[in-house]
C-alpha cells in the first residue's frame, strides 16, 4: 500500500478531520477535538427519518453522526438547547428542547432511540416541528431574545406526502432548516425543504458512511458569526444565525421590505428638530392611519372596508351582503342601503316591502260604470253589453240588432240580437226558394238543390229567467242548468255543490278530496299514495335506530370560517335523524395532529342538545391525521364505554378537505370489517384515492366530493337520499289519535241520544 503523508488538519474551531489513504482498506483514524468553538446559543432540533428503507446498521450511523455533531455544541439551558424527533408513518418526539440540561443526557437519549421502520411522512414531521417542537412550552425561547431556531432534517427517500408548502411556512415562521439527503434522494425535494442559500443549507451524500464528512462543514457553519464576516448593511441591528444572518430594527421601528432599512412604527409621533416627526413613516393608508400600542394600522371611513393589502379601501356594497330584506330593489349608499320598488309600486312604511299603486284610490277617475288600476293610470271599463265612448269615461249599450233584419221585432241581449214575433205570431219552418238554383250535371243526370231554413223560437230571449248559473232553451220553455260539479236544487233555479266523495264509492284508504266534478285520494302525513291511487303505504326507509359518529377535519387548511360551515353541515344531517334514547344516538370527534372526542354516543338524547354541543365545538387548526382519527373511531368511539349499543347499525361519516399526513387504509379496513358503514365526504383538495380507501362498498353510494364549500348542500341532499332517513312525526300521531278519539266519541254520543229518544217514547206510550 502507498501511504500519503498523514496528519490531522486543524480548522478554525480545532476540528481534526479524517484523511484517507490511497489504499481504502487502511486508514489513520483521528479523534475529533473536544475543544468547543465560541458560538452563540441555539435552539436546535434534529428531525430524523426512521423509515423502513433505512437498514439497522445505517440507523446506527445516523445516531453516531448526531453524537459527533454534539461534541462542539455547548449544550445547556442558557446555551444551546437540543431536541430530537424521528418520523416514519407517524411522528415520535424523543425529547424536547427543555427535556435535558447536559450533553451526556442528550447523548444517552440518542443511543437509546429505537428504529420505527414504517413510512416516510416528511411533511408531517415538518408540520410537527413548526407547530410543536419550537413552541415555548416545549422549551423554545421567546422570539424577542433572537435565539436562532435550527432544524436539521436527515432523510434517505422520497416523502409520501407534500413538503414544499409546510417547509415554506416553517421557514417563514423563522426556522432555519438544514436538509441532509442520503443516497437516491431527489435534489429538488431537498431544496424545497432547506433554507436559502441552498449552497449553505442543502447537502447530499452517497451513503450513510459519508455523513461523517459533513461534521467539519457544519462546525464551521454553526461556529461562525456571519455579521462579523459579511457586509450586512443592516441599518440598525444584525443578528447572526448559522450560515446566515438577518437585520432587525430597534424598538419603535419596523423593517422595510428591503430587509435592511427601518422605518418608524407610528403614523405621527413627537416632532424632532426637523420638519418631519422623529419616526415619520410613509404609511400608505388610503383613508385613515391609526396608532396602536405595537405600531399603526390603516382604517377606512364609514361605508368602506379594508382590502387585502391592508392599506386601500373599497366601498361596502351592503346589498351584496344579502342581509337587506328588500322585497324588490336594493340600492347601496355609504354606511347603509335603501330599498326601492319597481314601476307601478310604492314602498310600504316598513321601508322594505312594496305595494301596488292604486291610481283609482282617490275616486277622481270619473268612470261611469267600472274602473281598473293599471301600472300607469286608472282606466275606465264598461260592463258586458256596453262599450266605452271616445271620452274614455262613459259607456253606451251595444246594439247587436243594427246589422240584422228581423221581420217583426228584435231585442239586443248581452251577447247577440234576438228576433221575436208580435203577439199572436210564432216562427215556423219557412221554405225559402232561392231565385238561383244550383245546377249540376253528372253522368247525364241533372241535380237541383233546394235550401230551407229552420228558425226556432227562443224562449230564453227575454232574460235569465232567474237561473243562478246557466239556462237552456227547449222546445216549449227556458230551463235552468248548473255548471259541472253542481246540481239543480228543487226550486229549479239555484244550484248546490256536488261532493262526489259523499255520493260515490271512492275506495280511498285514508282521505277523499272532492275536486271540480271529480275527486282524488290522499294519504295522512308520513304515508305515500300507492300505484293504484287509492291505497297508502309507508316509504321504505331506515328504522331511525342507528349509532352514528361524525369525524370532522379540524386541520389548519380548513380555516375558521369553513369550519363553521362544516358544523352547520353536521347539524343539518342531525336534523334528519330521530335522535332519542330509543332512536338514533350521535357522537362526534375532531382531528388535526391530535384526535379529540367532542361528545360520545350516550351523552345526548335529543337533536337539540346534539346541535347545541356541535355549535360549541372549538376549531383545532393544526395538522391532518385522518388515519389516527379512524383508529380512534374504531377502538374507542364504538365501544360500550362510550355508549355503543349491541345489535344496532353503526355508521361513521368522515369529513376531510385535504391529504392525510398518515396512512388511512389500515384502520378504515378494520372498521369496515367489524361492520361499521363509513361514508367519506371530501371537499376541495381532498384526495380521491384516500376517500376510496375510507368509504364502504359500493363506493359510489358511500363517497361524496365537491370542489367548494358553497356546494356542501348538494352533499347534504345526496347523503339524506342514500341514508333514506325517516322520522316519526309525533305531533301527527297525536293529531290522528285525537281525530280517532273524536270520531269514536261522536258515534257513541249519537247512539246514546237515539236510545234516550226510544226510552222517552216508551215512557210516553
């Protein structure tokens, strides 16, 4: 073997690195120096990939890398605090920033770590790091102390969830992220995780053995004071962090968008010796700049609202808010709105509803007979048999006989002209030979046509003859008639309604309702008319006795406003159930990075109490562990301890708006195998594959999806139809019982009176 001149190279912080020989089978081993560099305090959290793709021997190398990196860190409560979490399909917090006070305690905890060997949920681990690991209750120091917050992520594979968005949120929250990839890790994934500049924060090595080469790299990064070695150009304060720095302003000033210069926090402050105030600021407020304890804020004049830039103002369109209650037109004005009515209408005193303008109300129309109020004016009209004169006010009788040539006498009716004969005459058949004969020659046969006219006496020509509805001229007299659905009374003049239900064998099982000249069968509420249109049947539906557990997503992506819509959705479904001690029982759990039972199946026995409990549920607003929620539902929610009943159908309705940060298939499958029917409801960014894994078979009846929260009503209607929920209307039952009681009592009363009359007759006899 050929040896190279050896020796340990000492760096700025006295770190001695390993020099390999040309012959890779032999090498000189150098121990890392124990002298610690002079460095600033840090809040340092290791985020370690513990997936099944990492072999046990490589897992031990990761632990060795962490212990070697700890050698030059000054670990202590007033120096650098160290925390560590490892992740697979779930996140496991090994120790927090405030768990250990000495380096030896940290090293001992690292050596005792146990390999998880599950999935690779890197996004979930970053979410936990941001939401939990760097919280003050977990040992992180307050932000105003300017202690750098460092997260070092070590991974060997492609994440099974999204990392880009949550990593950006973590960096924006002030966490500086170092990303270390081992093996075939996608470089774009590492860059999506690590902080800028990537040359300082992103590192990729070929295998776990080469991780040791990064020790010296990180020592130089963590020990250096960037504010001393770079031209930072911070106007007020430069704050160093490993491999980077940031500018900060003194109290009373805020950092400008350039990240270097500072400006005053207040709109107007005490004036200094110059023309401008000491802390004069170009606030950019369109309307009003208001000072607040921690700075200033822009406000708008009444009738306006602040836009998304928090500086400019838009006029509020109160009509668009949908709260105006205007019956016809709504007009927005500054600070409020007014209602208006369309043409031909006037506003009522309530200033919201409209009434039609009555142009005839003042009585000055001057119409002789009838009048009508139109959209624009009061118009005169005449009764039947009259027509309006050109003056538009008075009426004249229509002479229908003006164009007819009656032989003797004539008289106009409301509809036509009637010819009559003088006393002693009557109209008979009159054969009128035409002066012109029609001649037709067909096959040498001549045809002559003679036309005759039959004129009949009209006995009804003199008037209505006292008929209430209609009349008919017969051979000898004028006879009164009734319209369809009526019959003539004994007086031969007036009519009475013909109730077919009382006169025919209608065959209706429940109710017979007479119509105009006919009848229809109807059913009591809760029943539907059968195909024969006579009998009644109850609709096919659920018995109303089920145990149902709602699982609602309370993750950060949902937002408080949309979470309220989800609660309204739950209450709408609850309204359809027959919630009672012997009917449906309802439970609810909410999940984010944790799972919380809001109320159990046996907690409430009325829909009102359930809905009140739902309205009081507080939004969690963190991660999205749908798999953990399914496990809780299977293991706990449907247990006898939480009110689940034996031999009662079990239903779970799962609502989610995004991708789960853990596996859902295992616990969904176990729940369905145990007999629990699961409905999966997805909205927005919900993943179809996850919804299919959650939902029961057949999928098309148990999976519902919509793109936005404004269409949740469609899901509600479809879910009600699929569940076929029926409620017993107890008030109708009571009403029917009262009707039956009254009918029975009336019959018995009639029998009693009949018996009393017979008894009195016997006594008199």
